[in-house]
């Protein structure tokens, strides 16, 4: 099985990293691929450039074998649609199960993603609990998810795509928004994200102005 964890990672923090480590262990994966979005479809702009977000992610996981960075969305021109990414990965993976890992807040809005019904044809979806994000979604999304829900990681090995698995992970109330706000206010984000990422932020000056790039 191949685990994919997409995000803006603006910047990457321990909420992302801890969830990825626990999901890898619980799902029995060799490693999890972290995929930074080049141009996230849901946002008017990011705060750090795609190149910087990629560098911060690489710095965060340097030397680890359980977490790897996949830069395909940054290299691809145009908006980073997960359905395009999964189509590419499916072509590479053959019949191997693909697992798209997302936090509960993102899962609640899955039906706003481009070509969202196709995501279920391309991958299993693993929904990780996140503090302050309750399970709340539209009726059409609930109708899609309900019959696909399975109980444990072993079920995901039965087919390449199409199931939904809720996963408990350690609840860390950390968000990129909170970290950006701290930095813009001149406060320290220490212990919310890896020192190597903080070093990158200090050197680049990212987030000090608190304004998104367009
Ligand atoms: P922002 O505050 O800018 O919206 P974020 O902290 O939500 O950023 P993203 O890069 O947007 O981070 O999130 C990527 C993925 O990681 C999403 O699926 C999101 O739900 C999940 N995620 C982010 N933070 C956590 C956390 N603390 N615990 C579990 N999942 C998380």
C-alpha cells in the first residue's frame, strides 16, 4: 500500500508530522509520501512560495526513511488537483492500494475538491481526527462515504481503492495559520515545528509580513 499525505504545508508542523508517523505505523506502510501542493486550488495564494514550502518539508524529514517528500505537484504547472495526482500515482502503482490521508477538517469539505467522486475510484481515504474538527459534511458526501466505511487497516488491503477508514491519531492543536500568526506578531513558534524548519523561516523571512502571495 502507498500512503499519500497532501497539504499546503505553509509551513509543515508537528501536527502533520506526528499524524503521518502514526498513520504509517498503524497502516503498516513502508513510508508515507508528503506531497506539497504547488498551487492549492482552495486558496487565493500561499504565504511562502512553493519552492520554500518544499524546502521546509525536505528539511523537516531529512534523514528519515519513514517520511518522504514527493514534489510532483510543485513540478507540475497549474493548479494542483489531487485527482490528477492520484491518476498519475495509480498509473505507476498498478493494483497496489493507494491511501489518501487527510485530516477531518479537509475530509468535511472533500466534495468541494475538483472531480471529488473520482478520488474514491483512485484511492482509499484515511480520515485522521484533528482537534476542533468535528465530523460534519454535506448529505451528498455522507452518502458517498457511508457505504465505503471500513473498520481496520487490514480491510484496505482487500482492494486498490474505494474504502474510507477513520483513524485516531494523537491530537495536537497545531495549525499553520497559528504558526504564521505567531511569527507575524514577533512571537516564537518553538516546539510546534522542527528546528530545521524554524531555521529556514528565520533565514528566508517568510511569514514576518503576514500577507499571502497571490
Ligand atoms: P492552515 O492553517 O494554513 O489551513 P493546516 O495546519 O491546516 O494549514 P495544511 O497544510 O492545510 O495545514 O494541512 C494538510 C493536511 O494536514 C490536511 O489534510 C489537514 O487536515 C491535516 N492536518 C493539518 N494539521 C493537522 C493536525 N494538527 N492534526 C491532524 N491533521 C492535520
